[in-house]
C-alpha cells in the first residue's frame, strides 16, 4: 500500500453485486487506489453485508489493496478470517473493542495494516491512546449502517483534531473519511487533513459512470 498524496477508495456497498467483478475492474481501470469493503453484522449496525467469502472473491478480482472496514461486534473473532480472505488493511471500531490495543496488535500480527474507526458521536480523544499503533484512522462522516446518507459537516472539525494529534507524534498514518463524500464535500475534508476518501454512491451510482465519479473527486481536490 504505497502512500500517495491522497487515495480514492470506492466502497463496494454501492456496487451492483450482480456484476461485482466487472465493477471492481472498472474502478481499478479508472485509477482507484484501494477497494473499500464494508462488513456489517446486523448487530453493531442495522444492516448485513459481506462475509470473508465475498472479500476473497474481491481479492481474486483485483490487484488493488482491500481496505476492510469491520462494523461488527467482537471483530477480534474474525480478524484471521478476513486477513486470510485477502484484506490488506483491517479497520476496527473503537466502540466495539474493549481491548483495543490488543486487537490492533492482533491485526499487525496477521501482516495487515491496522486501522481504528470512530463514529460521528464518538470524541476523537477516545483513540488518542492507540494512535502510535495505527496505520490509518477512519473518521465516519455519517452514522454507519447504510450507504447514501447525508454528510455531517461537524465531522470536518473532528478530522482536523485527528490530524493535529497525529502530527504531534509524527505519525504517517492515513486519515480516511467515509460517508457522504462527493465532489462538493471532499475538498473540506482534504483541507482538514484527510488523505484517503471512501465514496460509494458518488462513484458506483454516478449517472456518468464510475470512472467519471472518480475523476470528479480527484479534480475537486486538485482544483481546490
């Protein structure tokens, strides 16, 4: 996972699963850097999505790193399964990990990059004790569970706060944002310090095609 100035990570939550392999190939050809896999269990969030078998199918369909976001209770029980399925990066929620240090260390022991995620209502300070362990901080810009939600502008300040905390310890960790990311919201997050951008509906349901969606996001940052 070579670090560039910023990366675009299309979220498969908005993809057409009847042609999942084709859609992954389309965004890979369009220049996406990561593929974002949203894992939901129907308990921590009110939806159910994909298990390790689907992640493995995605792994076989692309050379891009799989950024796997575990919106599940007791994620430590499934870390190995998703790592073996091909995850390059495993994101766990601070809200679901009572032994967060240990969970992040488990992820690293599986040769995956470790990410910690915070919901919109969770203070950024909750992740400060583990920032030295992480390769990525994922700041949710909507309440997790469903795609297509409206961006919460108050999360911009949270990204800026996380950026300051990472800079204070000279951490090279990515700041990723997810939820309501469009060509109208991405620049504010980039200016606040985000470096990885997850977008689902704006890419996969773009009326001009997924490649146009990726290009519009990229252009919004470059021209901004």
